[in-house]
């Protein structure tokens, strides 16, 4: 749906790599363009009209984000460069100082590198312990398995709401409830969920949540860190500089500003923030429930077709999100991706930054299809038609 | 070379790669070669005796082009002196990079003489060459 809004779709392309990044609608591009063309000033300098407008637009996005994820207050919305920066800020700025030797951090083997490596570093520096939740036969997290590995030493549970290869939707609300009964913090990687479903952080009761604009029709290089206010206040800013300090003197006495400014040092990515605002307005206009429902139907359609091809092995048959990871028997995933590229179909081959997932699935590399609301059943038909002829794949894979 | 023949050679080397194995022998020099932008990842093991390459084995996961290119490369480099091997490698790289090259001694490796037409597969064809070149140059320095 809404295909006419996307200039990229005017090319003869079938784009099925939305888990990597999404296309941008005209409205978002126009809004960014408008900033650079008509009020391209810095933020936080309201002395003249165009700068005042920058502040208004910049803070308007913060309001939009707050509403979009239903945060309690706008101080809980921090702009970052993306999910990766957000997760690193939480790990280094908050947990590095709040974790003791022997404390446990729970993750899974299906997490993206960005939700693994920051925890590895903390574990190494603070002598904490990484534990992996055992996944079920569909490579999914269950509350039972999570409960089993929680101990009095468990301090953090860090999980993607939707993982980028398996595409399972984790029961974050129930996980938060279980965690909080045991005084455990929950960090949510929302990179793959926020673009595709309605998320309410107060309802989930998660402690932190991060996401990126570029996977939800917005620009690259901008994202959001949400945190409960009292937790964000306890974060040690990693970056110090302009815009985040209240005052300092030559005796080195420094006073920092209140949230959210204290965690946004330096000239921010203004065009990015404004573009993110436009992306949220755009998604709101369509409606997140509608997007979720449409993608669910599309996934079911895709699965029903792929399942019929005997030599295709679907790794995540029972997942709910619009992500399908598969392999063609005896053909290297990258060769399948190259083959599809001949027909202008974009899918991704590889480990998709989930490098320890292979220990779980036994499969190192896969082809991944990741859908968005602008994909269609006709596109899926074309894809399936091309995958339905193994001789053709072999004949045209190089 | 005729496109059909090229295809057959690539397919044959992909499906039945030469010396795809790992050997547990300290005498072999080990080198890993991988492509940053994709998932090809191969390990090479090289045995040099009296200044000549007496054996090369490889293992790993790679696409059809990388696998076939590795298989062909190993066949061509066996028995060569280090200098002969480096000359062969440089000549092959020149061909892939659309530079001047000598087509008289590349043999089966000529199947990749038009791989430059698929920019994203150039790195696949040159993957094993980059790894072995590094290993041979380091060996020479010692």
C-alpha cells in the first residue's frame, strides 16, 4: 500500500531488505529539503526567526516520538545517531557504573551485534557474566526458559523486541513484569519492532528502548533512546560539550543541564530529527495497526508459497514478523541473492550481524526477506516464481 | 573463451573444488581471506618446499565464484616458485582490474576475464588471490 509515496519504487525494483533500511516517502524527503532550503540554522539559538523555527521543529519531533511510543514525558526522549549508539550509551553510561563483578546479563544468541558487543565489553571490564536464554524449537524466547536462568545475581535482560533474522516477537510486557519482580532492568532493542507495530513503553514498562529512524521511513544517522526518567538522569553523559552544560568556570566547576539536553551534546543532527518527525507523522497517517495487520497478511502469503517449494528450507517458519530467513538446498545464500539481483530483487544474504545465531540454528548464512507495508503480493509472486525453478537458479547464479 | 565453456569450468570447479580439505600439519602456512562486504570466508594452507609451492589446501564457506576461483588458483600455483606464483597472481589481478595483462599463461583462470562486468563479484574472484599473496609476500620477507 501507499506505493505512490515512494520515489524509489518508481524504479523497477522489488525491495525486500527492509530489515536493513527502508525507503523514504516524498513527505520525509521534502521536509528535510525544506530545512536545508529555507531555515537552515542551528538549534538552541532562538535569537532570530529561522533559528526559533529550528527549535520548534526539533522539539516538535520530540513530542511526536513521545506520543508515538507513549512515553510519560518528553524528557524521556533522547536523540541519538541510531539504535547502536543508544544501546552503547545505556551500557557504558548507565550500567558500567551500576554493575558488580559476578552480576549477570541475560541476552540471546539471536541478538544483533549491537545488542551483544556492548554487553560483552561490560562483562569483560566489570567481570560480569553473560548468560543466554535457551531458545525453543522455533528459536524463540519463552518466559519459562527466561525464568529458569534468572538468579539473584541477574541485573540486566537485554532483548530485541523483534529479532532481525528470526523475526520472533518477544513478550516484552511479560518479560518486564517478571524482571521487575526480581529487580532486573530490561533493555529493549526496538530497531525491528518500532517501524512495524504499535509500541507503548508505559504498557510494556521497559526501562530502556532504542530504535533507528531509517528503518521506519526516516533518514539515516538518527535514532531515539527512550529511558525512564530517573534512569536517564543517572546516565553519565559520554559526550560533554556545547548545548548540554548549564555553566562552567575556570575552577573546573561544571553544572549540566537537565534532561534531555544533558545527553545531547554538540550540534545535533537537526535535519535527521526533523526528518524523523516527518516519518512519524507519515506512519501515523497510515496507522501502525494497519501496517502491522497488512504485513502479517503479506508474511502469511509469502510463507504459504515458499513452503510449497521442496528444496527451500525456512529457518523461522513460525515467527510472526515480516522477516523470512531461508536457504535453497546446496546453494550458497549469496549466490541466491545474486541470482535474484539479476531480476532487480533485493534480498540480503549472510549472517545479518547475528553472528552467534549459528550456534542456535546450526545454519551460518541465510537469505533474508524483510517486508514493509509498501511490498505487495504481486512482488511476492514474482519472487516465488523465480525461486520455483532450481535449474534456473543454478544456471543464473553467476 | 566461449561463455558456455567458461560456465562449465566454473561449475566444475565449484561443485568439485580442487584440494578442498584441511590438513593438520605445522609445516603449512595458514592464511584467512574474507570479503568485508559479503560473507565469503576461506582458509588457505600453503606448503613451501625448496622455494616451490608443493601443496595448497583450502576450506571455508564461499559463493560459487569464490570457490571456483580458489580451486582454479590452487591448480595453477602448484609447483610454482614464489616469484612465479606472485607473477601469476599479479597478472590475474591485472586482468580482473581491467589493466594490461598477459593472457598466455592464465589457463583456466581466464574464465574470469569478463568478471569486471559484474562489479560486485570482482571481490569474489580475487578473494583467494589476496590471501595467498599476503602469505607469500610475508614468507619472502623472512
